[in-house]
């Protein structure tokens, strides 16, 4: 107002002028835009809008062209020839984001001056997805990032930025408002509170985080208020229904009866079902366990600011039920309460206090094994009626008299699942910024995460069937001898903090040389502890009484496990010094240099510290005077090289452990019993590698950024190569050395390379039809180039059980990390002559699988196991299509993953467990089939057709329409004075999946050695929802 | 600058790794008292428990039992041992190799720090020699297991094997391994007491009996006789009249027990990643009858039927031999004899013989926690009856044979079995030797001795289908170990 008055006064001096007044607002929310410049083109006449977005300006009598501009928005020009009111609306400069600023480690940088590789996702993109977890918003939207989602409500997806450099995992560092957190912590951020996500991909961007930067960094910036901003209230609310998208083909009761008969007779046994006609279709267990479940998300937020205090306050509630068993048995609930407040205490001193409290509650079911709820639904006997028809036995649901252990009626299993977990997290930062000089700013920041969880589980006495050997309850409700129900309580408490102090100094030399520098140090500590108790004999076998205090179990000589407890604690400390220098000459020639020195308690006494350096250069060719391609608005070519690390290994010590059973990787137990009394013993428990040091990762990146046709088309492309040396890895076990675990060592190396491409295409067609497209293409090739010197050090994983314990994934030299390892098949033996002519294969009969003699030694044995697939995709595509016309907006996101294989590991293969529809095409005689997936069926399997082989490997490539959203924003007229905008939308998530995979969902998340192994993984639901976005 | 330097020094401390900050006891803190030494010696015993699959293998590899299970591809490692289709990749054999060597390493760690602990101090106490005698016995037991199974094996006694020593490993000739076993057992005999107040601790007689058995494996019959006879003449042991009662919980560590591997359900264990490495006897679950159900006082619990006695074994018993019913337990006979139990069970789906190992059948109330892993049944690995049979063979085959003595020992065992003298053996010479060998099978079946006995006595090729002489006397060295250490493989594998 003051500025406007001033101009009013000055303007008195001119008689022959036209007086213009008006308001400048933002298109996106209709809000006033203070500080916008309003000038007369070609003159020095101009004003700035006041806090309410108003301006007053005198222009020459002859009129002129008024230019209204604001940083980050598209300028508007309008020719004015007469006095009066002229209002302007400015739009975000989304198409030509050249003025944007990205958040990087310990600072920000103008996008045009970045010479490293960074992908950015904006709040609008996140909001259109309406995700439960922030990672969902990254999937397919940030080139170079692989995200494999799971279906369990609230579960953490597999995230890998540019491949899998390390055995220790691929989880990137997560930095929320400058505070270091872990990928797991993303479950406590309300995605709607996020302003932007930057994914730092190459060494020049990540080396400032040194030893934490090896897997890339996800930088999350949450919303804040702005100076002199009127309070802006937002309400976002949505409600949806989730359902299972597809079922797996299993046999119905009649088909099951027939195949069981065949298997029994083939192995010399009796006919099990003499009369198949009585069986009918039987029970469909999958239909029984999958239920529809609600998904609701509600957030209320307000932000604003005065001269000295800016604020963002938000409260959110998310509740996601699970489709397996419904919301009563499987769910994820989150409540978020955020206050981001900053105080300008003086001209020079600013304090920032960000605090978020989160409540995280969940319930879960047994997952990911052949006898999980889903596994039981797939494998259980279909001839069993859903409900118990036997008046002489307890239990609500039917039982099998053929399957007597391991696999039970899935409904009985579900019914007897009782657990809950109540978690609370408090995270945020306290930060002080002091401007020592005009361009020298000192920042000291204390960031923290405090997490407490309290969980409880109840294992009731269960009756599975009169002949079941796993019963803990008899048919008459009495307790089986030696069996007890039990309750367990577990408490976890973690506290992590980082204290960082750094100075940013920006200066220019001789006008055109711009320097932006930062130096600082950081101390970090992660610590935590956990404790738990368990107790048997819960009264009335009831969840209602499932509590330690109500249970009555007391240890006795004959039952020493009636009650017990445990406790453990851990910590890890890091310290670092870091610095960065960014230079540019007229924003045309760019260079950046970063250094970091890190120390960690995790490392050997002789190898405590390590240095990490990186550098990058860039050339904005389009700024050169000789550059004259009219179609190209902007072209930058860049390259970087540097080192980052990984300290993801447990802190070492040479210890003596005393006690009894050991639950570590080698089961290095202690103790013995004399005269039937147990005596604890002691032995060497762990040893240390004094030379253990950092995994060092050398990364190179070259790329370019291109903007064409006035911002309609943008292309960013990068080629990268990462080479890890001194891989933190478990040396080969020397079994002669016994069972004391061998400490990790810096052996081995990996290589990852690939291309990230992002293409944006935006167009306005006709009158107000807007079209936006973003394509992201990611290619990754990961290879383990070495482990120990002779390659014998390898780690097996991907365990599953199908009658035998199997392991199907390996991390070893010369192969992709976590590749599938097993026998190759070559059709089926059609007759005895073929078996006789083939390499020796013990137990083979006609109709059995012919395995390939890979090493050519004429014998089929373990040495013939080889690479049979890769669980990780080679190419990932993401396509976001957005369209808007008048008040309608449409957003669709399609995601494709190509080249990922899946290992089908949910088939139990018991004599009486249900079979899958493939068995209907089995070999039944010479010439019937030569498909190795469908060998003859018999109870006895002397050929071990069930061994881990490519029989179970399927192409898991898929195209998923992940999200479709159609929105309608009510015209302003209808919204009246109270509402700034009202938008309603309908959304479908996981609308369609196109894949050859026969299971539920080709996205199988897990660690490096579990990804792609489908043991009956919790599928992602299809969700139909409706939502409402309101601004006040 | 000063500030920077001070902060740097402070920071160095910040990243220092002091195990005491984490409440860890390090090797420098330990072996500082008698208690430390005694506690550590307890854990030298632990791997003996983990060797329970060696007992299972001893019968499955022989004509005594078969690996049943759910199907041909269930318990594959045992099936391959059963059928002599085994290769160098066998999870059971790999586990036994690692476990036996863990025993060796634990014993070695103690002998390494016997005179001075890691911190360089000497800790003396009463009974230290006797304690170390137990350690020597156990090391001998581990090496005996190793050499019985694999022949020439790596031999080291000075320290725990370090991972970096892997490439230096070589296999020592069997003779050298046996020489070390003898040395350790003689050292044990010299310092062990004849009785121990705690049942399950090894005694002088146990060491002598084991040494006698080792001598038989070396064909040193005269030495064997001279070390075994004193065990018998000591009168410390006697035969239990009711053979089956030896194998009841109440019969554990009884008057006939010379060395018994102790198990208990008193320290429940639930680690499926190392099924044998708790305080329970995992092999018991393997013996159990599938889907067994019964009411009232039916004592048995269900199991996995992966170790089934053969009809061949059952047929080897003469009528009137009380050992048959328990060694080759016939479930149908039992069911018929006890209609009041209303027994139902699932016929063993693979390699059914109708017979079960009654000596170690899972019984209700004898396990805890994770029921499959915690059965309390001790393994009776060295009973007085075997001492008699060992001594009989030693006297029969010594350079100055004493067949009368041999017959006497043998007939003590037979008289207990039949409850009369009508079944006494009167043969001499080679016939007596064969009678003693045959008796060993009947007396020791399902106690894990048969396969090694057949190999030792040269009968394996005649008695075992699929056995190839010159190959199957020893098991293949685990391929995983060959890959890492470059050890040589046994012939034929």
C-alpha cells in the first residue's frame, strides 16, 4: 500500500497521463501476487504490486504495452490505450522451467546452472497421483529410478537409483528438508505436504553426502509459507475402494480329485477319490480370502506468512485396508501433524522449526510363503467345504483330512491372525541462519527422527482338523498336550540425529564470474533399542485378553518357554567435513567441485576415514553468440565424474558370546546340558577385519538438456556408468573354519551403466485445450564384476519351500545381482530310449523333465545349475499424459517394465495340495506334450521335477496403467466468496495390467535377493476413488 | 584454526569403535578366571549335539534304514546318501563337515590359550588338567567323525582356523589324523576321572572305550584289547535287562551308558536356519510317524518318517530277540495291540517299510517350544554292550587271539537280548569274528554305527546295493569347500 501511495504522489507531477489500477493474481489458485513487476514496455516506467497484489500506474497519454512479470511465471503483455482498471493473471512457467531452482545438498541451484544429473518431481505431479507413499510418485516419473511396489498396505517398495551397485542394498539416502533420513522414513511423510522431490543421481550431485551417497539421494522438500502471504486453507479428501484385479488359475474340486487319483496310482498307491462326480467345483479359496477394502486420505492444511513469521500447518489422515482378509486383518493407518514455521528474528537472523508428528498403526497377515494366507488359498484342498459341517469338531471353517500339516484352510488361518502395531514418529529440524555478510550465510541445523513402536501379537490355540498334526486345540476344544497359546509384546525405540553447520558464500569476480560455495561439517548418530516379552496361556484363548499381564504362563522345568524376554541396543556414529564450489561464467560455462571427508564407527581401526571428490562441467551452448538455431531455446551439455561410498555394514568387534541358542546367520550356538540341566557356554562369537573400509564408487555421467520450440518440447538425456570397488561383501565361507561368522571385507566390484531420458511435450490446441506429455525412459545394466579373487564368495538367497528348501537367487561374480540360478530344461523325456541316450539323470522316467547338461560332463548334477533369469528390468518406461479443457482436467500415468523375470515360488507341490491349471496340459504319454513346465504327474518324483529350474521362470515384463484421474474444477462464479477453488475428481489406480505373467502381480518387491521371487506376494489392488480438493 | 583442530580431535573420538560402548565382551576380556575356562569348555561339547545327522547317516547309508519322507524329492540330501547317488554337493554332508570342524576349532581355541590367555596372563586353578582332558577327548571325537566320513582331512590343532588360512589347507593322511586322535585320547585318559558328578561329561572309561574303537578302525587289535579290557574289569558298567528301557527318557545315562550325547527340551530353540544346533535332538522328529493320532495314553507324537528301518533289518533278528520290537517298530502290530488308542496315521508316502525307529520315536511331552527341534532324547552312542563287542572283536583278532574271552563278552550281549543262554555263540576264529560283526548290527542298529562298521570290516560292497568299492567307503569332500580351499576330492566323485 505504501509503495502504491508513493507512486500516487509522484504521479501528480504529470498531467498528460492515463491512470491504470488493478490487481495481479495467480492463475493456479486465483490468489493475489505481491511483488510482481508492472512496467511499460520500452520505458523505465514501472511499479511493483503490493501485498494484496494491487498496483497503480500512470502511463503516457498515447498508451503503451504493459508487461507484467514475476519470477517463475510467464510474463503477460497487454496494450492499453485508456485509463481504468486492468487486472492481470499470471501462470506458472511450467513449460519453460528455465528459471526454476532445484534443491541440492546444502543449498539450491538454478536449474540452468546444474551440471550434474538431477530429476525433479513437482507437487502438482504428486497430487495428481494421490499416492499413499511418496515413492509411488517417483515411479516412472524420475528417469534413472527403478521402483518396484508391493501390495501390502503401507509397505516399502524396492527403490534403486541407477542400478544395484552394492550387495548391502540399493536403498537411497532420503533427505527431508535438509535432514538425513532413511527410505523407510518416507512412509511417514504425507505426500500432499511435499513441495518437490529431487532425485540426485550422479556423483557431482551426491558426493556432498559422501559415504551416504552411493545409492543416490532422494531430496524431499515440504511446503512452507511465504512472506506476507494471506492464509491459504486447503482441504484434500478422497475415498476409494480396493479390490483384487485378477485370480490365479487353480484346479476345481473335480479336477483336483482326478489329478490326486492319477498321482497316487502312478506311484503305486490307491485311488483317493473313487467317485469324482460328487466333488463338483468345490471351494474357491482365493475368492474367500480376497475382500474389498477401503482407502481414504484426508488432509487439511494452511499456509501463510507475515513480515516476520511464515508458516505451513497440515494435518492428515490416511487409512488403507488390505485386500487380503479385509481391513480387520490387514491395514495401514497414518496420521500426520506438521508445523513448518520460520521466524525472521532480525534482518540477519532466521530460525526455522519444522516438526512433524506421525502416528503409524498397522495390522498384518502372514505373507510371502507357500503357507501364508495367500499361499494357503492357492494350495489348499478345494474339496473342503468353506464352513465346518462336522458337528463333532470346533472351528468355524472346514478342514481337510488329506493335508495334515503346513497348509491349512486359509480362512482358519486368517481367523486366527491377531496382531497390531502402534508406532509414533517425531521428526523435523531446528535451524538457525545468520547472514554474516551480504552474501555469506551461516547455517546450523539440528535434524532428528524419533521413532517408537509398540506391537503385539497373539497366537491362539487352533484346531485345523481332526487328523492335523499341527493342531494346538483338539476337536473338543481341549488343549493338545504341550501346546499353549501365547502373546508377545515388542517395543522398538530409535533416535537418529544429525547436527550440521555450514556456510554459504556467493560472490562474483569481475562481474561475469559467479561463485557459489559451501563448507561445513556434520556429526550424526543413529541409535536404538528394542525389548520384548512373551507369555503363554492367555485366558479364554481370546485376543480380548491377549496381554502379558492377563496371561498366566510360568516357567517350569518341563516348560521353560512359558515366558521370556529380550533386549538389544545399537548405535553408529558418523562425522564429516564437506565443501562445494560452483562456478559459472555468464551462466554459459559451468563447473562444480565437491569434496567430503567421512569417518564412521562402522569401520576398521586402521581405516577410519575416507575422502570423496567429484567434479562436473557444463556448457550452455545456446548462450553462445554463434549459436543460431531458432528452434532451440536452450541447450546445455554436461559431464561429471566423482566418487561416493557406502558404509552399510555392521560395526565390528572380536567378541566372546556366552549363552545358549544362537539365531545369527551361522547358528553358532553355545551350551550343553549335564544331568539334564542346561549350562550356558561361551565361544568366539564375532571377529573383526581391521582393514574394513569404504565401498568406493566411481561414477561418470554425460548428458544434455534441450528445450525446443519455445518450451513445447524438452529433452534431458544422460548416460552413466558406476563402478564400485572394494565392495562390502561376505568372503567365501571356509567350512573348515567352523560356524563363527566371517567378518565382511572389501572384496569385489560391480558395474552399472545405462541411459536416462526424459522428454516433455506440451501443446495448447485451439481454444484452451492443453496437452502435456512426459516420457521417462530408464535403462539399467547391473553386473557383479568380481567378488573375491577366485570368485568363490557368493551369497545365496530367494529361499522358498516346495517340498524341499530351495534357494534360487545369487549375488556372485560375472552375473547380474540377485539373478535366478537353477537348472535349464529342455522339454520332456518321451520314452526310455531318450533317457538312455541323454546324459545320466538319476530317477528320470518318460514324462519327466529333461534337464540340460550345461557343463557337458554327461551327468546332470548340481554343477549344471546356471543363469535362468534376471528379476530386475532392463528398461523402464513411464508416460504421463495430462490434458485439460476449460474446467476439466485429465491425467493418466502408464508404466512399463521390460526384461524382468519372475520366479514362481508359491506352488507347494505336496501330494494333496491343490495344483495349478498348467497341470491339465501335463504329459500323459509319448507325444502328448514336450513342454517342460508340464511333466507327468506322480506323487513320487524321483527325477525331482520340482527342483529350481527355468520351469518356474516367467517373463514378468508388464505395462500397467497405474493411474487415471479425471477432474472438474467448478467455475469461480459458483464458488462464491468463501472458496478459492473447488475441484472434484474420480480416479482409478492400477486400472489395467498387461503381462504374460500368470501370477497376481508382476511387481514383486523385496531386497536384492528377494526381488522377483513370488512366494504368493501381496498383490497391488485396483482402486476406484473419488476425491475433493478445496481451497479457501 | 585452533577451533578446527580441536573439533577434529574430538571428532576422531566420535567415530572411534570401542566394543565396551556396546557392552560387548571381547577376546581380551575373557579367559581371566576359572569360570571363564569352565564356561568355554561347555561350548566345546555343543557341536557334539549338532552332529546328530552323522548318526542318521550311519544307518541310512547302510542296509538298516531308508530315507523316506513325503516323496523322492523330499530330504534329497539323505535320499542321495541312501541310494549312493550322492555328489559332492550335499547339504547334510556339508553341514556335518562344518559342525565337526567347529568342534575342532573350539577345542583348539582353548588349547591355544591354555597356558596364557589372549591378554598374556596365566590363570591356574584346580582341575584345569582334568577340564582340558575333556577338551582333548572332544577334539578326538570330532576328528574321528571326520576321518570316518571323509578319510584324509585337514588336520590342525594349534588355533582356530582363520579365513585367510583357507588357501593353505591340505588334507592330512588318515594315519596322521589317527595318530592325533590317539594322542588326544591318551592325554584325556591320563587326566580324566573315572566318574563325573555331572552326567554327560566324559570319563576316563569313555576315553578308553573310544580309543579302543579307534584302534579297531586302525586294525590295532592288541592295543584295542589292552585298552578295552580295563573298562570291563573295572565293573563300572552293567547291562540293563530290559533292552527297550535303555531308550526311555528314564533310561538316559544309565548303568550301561559309557558316552551319551545329551539333549534336553529345557532350552527351547527355534532356528530353522540351523535345525541341528539347539539343545534338542532333531533326528527324533525325522523318525516320527506321519500324521500319527491317537487318544488316551498313546505315548507317541507325529513326525516326518524320513528314517525308516528296513524289512532286511527286521528279518535279521531271530525269534525271541527282545531288541527287534523296539529297533524295527512295527506300527500296524502296535495299532493292533492297542485298539484303545484308536490310532490313525499316514502310511509313509515314500519308501514305506511299515517300520519305525522305536529307539528314538518322538513322544508326547518330550519336546518344547518349536516342537520339531527340541526333543530331549539323548543319543546312546557308546554303550557298555558295544564295549563288550569291541573287546570281543579285539580279543578275537589280536595277534594272540583269545576266543574264549571274546565269546564270553559276545554272549553277555546275547544273553541279555534273549534272556537265556540257549542263543550263546560257540564258534571260534573267523566264524566268531563274523558272529561278532553280525551281533554289532543287531545290538547297535539305528545308533548310527552300521555304515561305518560295514566299511571298516570290508563288508559294505557285499551288503549294500549301489555301493561301489573304492569310492563309497568315504563321502565326497563338500564341493563348496573345494571351491574355496582347493582341497582334493575323494576318488570317484
